[in-house]
């Protein structure tokens, strides 16, 4: 019955193309949400409007809207506010998520473009949208993805073309079905098809960058991407930072609540486990997302540790040098990278320091984590060396060793034995630190879990699965390092 209610609501809600926005806005009754805890996605239209117009509402922001749905199911919030298309798909997958018959706004989504663009891309995009609206292409795109009868999506095959022109780099948050999501390890959805068709019309190949929604505007302003297609509404605040095309789809913000009655199941634990395994791992070859993400996590961690260790040794040498400038530089470096949160450093490196360089997010991740690791390991190396009695250095020199030989044969082996137990902990911390690379469009293990959750709407299975994989990785690395430590002893 509740599934039928969700379908009835969908038929009554505005599902229209760009040129036909619904007149008027039906606001939520104040009594419905005042004093309530509402989960929203960071940077979304819902967050902006609730924060500005409903001061009595307790707004809980999440980088991934699926975290909001998990919080709703766990009773941490009273409602989730999100775009109607996302709410409909979630409600269709689990009838315990109930869409309330109210919408916050009928403002439409547009394609965001940089204010600093001098190529006339905004005019070109608007011209293409006008043609699509006139010849029915836009309505056809909407019809391919907004399937009121619950039938399968219609996915158009776009063959690769080489026009010789630079690619159109499009940023999106591919975690909101049916607007933009990952299916069979490929980005698809309404926003995807629209941008693919616009790219073809402009004679440019389209490259998508999947990143956190809150990071999209920063990526556009830094020049990392050329456009944003992620169901983004042109609010007054956003218009101060970026330009927007004409509206291509009206997608109101709605409220979702949780009803325990719809989640009753007679299946036992093992049956639920097997169903979860099939849905989250086997279906659509989602295990490939996990394997690819695992490889990225491993590669970033290993390269960062290797580079960070050598860099840390260099910083340690500067910190212990006789030169005042070298010592002060090393002190400043260490203080800087230990004081700023890691995710902030990562975003600064990607969107500011390397903004004008065509360097991939993975390379930036390795550079950033190596520099962070160096800040911590350098102090570890320094304290280990300083813990060795100075008499051993003097004894080495008295025996005829050079300064380098004294360091290499006498001081370094002792320092390694002292530092290694703590060094292992720093390596483990760095592996876990890599979980934040999704902010700069790198698909690591954690990001793969987020993508799976955005498709299956399973709040906990992908999280537990990713947590267990990290546990296995940490256990294996710890065992390996313990073997090395044993040999050193």
C-alpha cells in the first residue's frame, strides 16, 4: 500500500522539463518541521533554505545524502530533505521511507559554469538547451530517466569521437539516482545524458569527475572542471560565485520520514546477509568498484609512505642542522602540516596549489599525504636520534669513523629500533587517512562504498563491508611490519 502511495505522490509531483517550471511554491507548514532534526546534503538547496528561512529547524549536514538516510533509519534525525527524484527512488527501494506530500521549492536545476570563462561556453550551452527544448530532445532525456511506471532506464550509447577540441570536463556528485549515479561501474543518469548530448552538439568529448557535492563549486572556480551538472539550483548565493545556464529540469525538495512498519521482514539473518551480498557486491559487478577502490587505496598509501619517509628524513636533517634558516624552516613546515586538518590540506593542494596544473587527484593525494607523513615522521626520527647518548657519537669518531660512518653504522641502527614501533602506528594512520580522497574525485575504497550505498540504499551493509576490508588491510600491514620489526631486533 505504501509503495502505491509513493507512486501516487510521484504522479502528482511536478516532473517537467526546463521550460515549464511549476507556478508557485508549496511551503512546509511551520508546525511540521519547527524544532525537528532534518538531514540535508552539505551545500544543497535544502540546506540553504532551511538555514535561512526556518531558524527553528535543527539542520544536520552530511557530505553524502545516504548518510542522512542512514541517520534517519537509526533515529538520529526526524526527516531527510532531498530532491524529489532521489526521494522517489529511495522510497521505491524501501517502503519504510515515506515521502511527505509537501515540497519546499519548485526552482529548477541548471548547468553551472565559471564566471571567469572567456570561451563563451555559457552562451553555447544555452543555445544547445534551447534547441533541445524546441525539438523535444530535452523531454526525451527526461523520459529516459524519470520512469513513472518503474520500468528500466533507457541508456543511450555514445560512441567516442575525436574532434581535436579539448574535452569538456564536467563535475558531478554521482550519488543521486536517477539524476547522476554509477551503474555497471559507469556514470549514467539524466545529468550524464544531457551533458553527453551537449558535448556532442559542441563537438567536444565529455569527461566526468565524480566528487563530493560540496566540493563542486570549488573545483569549478579553480579550473579543475569546466561545468557542473549535478541537479544544482541557481540560488542567489551561488550566482555570486558561478554562472548558470537556463533551467533544464524542475526538481523540488521534499521531506522523507521513516516508518518501522514498512521494514518488517520474516527473513533470517543468513538470508538477509546473502541478499545483501547479492545486492551490494554481485549485482552489476559492484565487486569491481571495491577491487578498483582497494587498489587505489593501496597505491596511494604505499607511495605516500615511501615518499613521506624520505622527505621526513630530509626535514629531520634540516631540523637538526646547525643552520638557523634550515632549523626554522623545518619547524615551520612541521607546525603547518600538523596543525591543519588533513582534509583541508588535501583540498587546498588540489583546488589552490595545483589548480592550474593538469595533475590527477591521485597524484595530488600522494604528494599531500607524503608531505603530511613527513611532518610526523621527521619528529619521530629526530627524537629517536636524540635519545642516543652523545657518547656513542664521540666514541665512533674516536675510533676513526667519519661523521657519515658514525651515523650509518652506529647511530642509525639504534634509532631505527627505537623509532620503528611508533613508525608502524604512523603508517597505519596514513592508510586510514586516505579515506578522504573522495573530496577530490578520487575513487578509493571508501568512495566505492559510498557509490554502492547510493545505488542500493542499504544504509549499513556497504559501511560494514568497507570497515571489514580496512580491518583486514590494517591486520595484514601490521603483521608484515611486525615481521620487519622482528628482523630488525
